[in-house]
């Protein structure tokens, strides 16, 4: 499984980007939420990825936040929902809203998402309720402190947000800062 990929953006549009990694251009499907936060063409980025394999194709999907990637993996396991609809869901609503709608059994709001009808919304609630709530809870408030520290060192907000999302939440704040500086300099 390809867990994450880091490279230089050589093409980008709202539904996909091409990353140059060691001379190979990887086409990666992305939700609009990721597109709006990406750096410019020619800059480096790190994406958390999900490799979707079918008999006739292999598709790679990327997300700036690990939470989005994890939710995408759970969404596409719902009967009748594939990667196209999964991307539409994450392009339309935030992960926190998705969790809220599923946990509160809000069929009406789920039906507002393109490609989601009443039966699919009910199936999502049935199959995802209790499975996605834990994934969305913040693990550590040290990230705010980390973001502030990196911004004060002169890094851009896009660089900082992209880097912070790549760091494990279990690390201490000192370890997070060291890891972030290593990622930003490398």
C-alpha cells in the first residue's frame, strides 16, 4: 500500500494533480478541499494516499490531512459508494460535518451531497455510525503550538499546514518541532 507521497507539483486542477517523484509523474485524484490548500506548481507537497485497485485500473487518491484519507477509506467501503462519490463527499462537506451528519443520523443533510440519495444516505449511516467518530476527534492540542512555532520561524502557512498534517500526534511537542523542521528543510 502507498501510505504517503512527497514530490513537486507539476500539474494541478480541482480533481487531480501530477506529482514528480524521482522523475516519475504520479497522477493523484484529490478532493476540492485539498486542491484549495495546495502550494503552487513547482513547489513540494506531501499527500496521504489511498491506492484503489480494481481489475481494470489502479487509482491513487491524495489528501493533505490524514483524517480525510482515513475517512475516504471508510466511505468507499460502504456498499454502493465508490471513489468518485467518496471524492464528491469530501469535496462537498468537511470531515467534521460528515461525522456529525452520520452520528446524528441526519439523512436530509447527507442527501444534499451530489451522488447521495436517501437510500445511500441511510446505508452510510448504518455502515459508518460508530466507526468514524473516533477518527475525527483531535488527538493532541500541541498542533496549535507547533503551527505557531513554525510560523514564527518564517515558514508560510501552506508549508506549515502541510507539514503539521504529516506529523504523528503521539510525539511530544519537542519531537514534533524537530520532525517538522526536518520535513521543511528536506
